[in-house]
């Protein structure tokens, strides 16, 4: 799970922007900067460009997808990576279209867990401690149900809780006005929980719970067990994407 530095290096070489293009690792993935502005993310070894009207007009038809569960759609670039001129121009157009960055906050100031990838937490326990009120109660219940349902590796990735068993299984993400309970193969679980909403890559489906909405611990555990069983049967849901990246690299050598 996570993106390879080789993928980032390959994208940078293809773009041909030299020192104007830099990168920074965050939560196992990478943010790409052009002229100091974050223009794209590399997640699961795929390139997600920040959406702008200017670049949409340049690219024409674009494929859109969220770079990580719960995120808004970005432009998902694929063939463009193998076209250096088109890739470099798309990155530059995006940088010009984006506003200047806001002043950095003072260090060591706790940020609320909110939409996006920002959190001061370094561990799952710290992530939970940053919550309060109904979000804290709900995340605690979901976390207890998930960890009691199956043997899973718990990690902090993309700024929220992710659970692994033969690849990613599910995530718990606290936002300001909702808590997301999402499954990588969730579209196969909608017969168990119809409120799971399909969206994103793989077979993602997510249950969004606002204040006053709930899911029982029994149902959360049942969904977890079935999701783990699907990964055991079908394999890592990210496997196909990894194969595509390797095939692309071999093609361009």
C-alpha cells in the first residue's frame, strides 16, 4: 500500500520541469508542487491532478476520481504521463490557475480532523484523541467493532484510519459534519447495508453518517468480516493498478 518514489521520479522526468517540480511525502503518498503550489497527488502509484477549468479546457475529456477515500474528485491522468509535452503543460496550466498559497500555520498547533489530508496525529490512537462529541463516540464504536470482528492491521493513512488484510479492507474517516465508514469492496456489501454509496476507484462504497445517524456494532462487525472474506477470496484490490503501472514503465523503456 502506498506509492513508490520510482513512480514520482518517473512522472517528474516525464514532465521535464526541472527544479520547478518538487514533491513531498505524506501518509505514504506524495504531493507534487509546481512553483511552490500543490498541483497534484500521487496515490496508489496514480497521478491525480487538481481540477481547474483551465486545464479541463486544455485536456478535453478527462477522467475523474478521488485520490483517496472520502476526497473530492481530481483529474486522473494516465495516458498523459506517457506524453511529456502534454503532461508538463497540464501541470503548468494547473499551477497558473491555482491561487497563491495561504500563510503557514504556526507549528505545534493542533488542527481539527476535517476534510482533506491534514491532521496532527501520528498514530491511530492520537487520531481518535483529536475527536470530540458525537464523532468521538461513533469512531470509538466503529473502531471497537472492526478490531473485534477480524484480524486486521490498523494504520493511519491519508489522514484517517485504514484497516488492512491482504490489501486495504476499510477506512474510518472523521470530518467536521460526518463520519465516513468505507469499504474497498463495498459495492459487494450493499445487500448487507443498502446505505453504502458507490463511488471512487476499485469497488469502493461508503456509508456517510451525520450527527444523529448511526450503525449498530453488530452490523459494522458483519460488514468487516465479509469485507475481509472478499479480500481473502479475490485478492488485494490494488493489485490490478500496480500491474498497470509496471506495464507502463516497461513500455516506455
